[in-house]
C-alpha cells in the first residue's frame, strides 16, 4: 500500500497537471490569433 505522503504528492501532481485544461481546450478550438489583421498592405 502506498504511503499517505506518496498519495498526497501524486494527487497534487495530477491536480497541477490538469489545471488550465479547459482554457487550453478553448484556445485550441477557437484559435489564439488576434482579431485584427496582421498584414496591412
């Protein structure tokens, strides 16, 4: 059986890894380019 400390560390690591997933997914779907035209020729 894993120690309580090990479980806690693992849970914290997993939580930190999944933070911001919703924002990242939104940016991936929507795109992160600006709304204004970049090349004004």
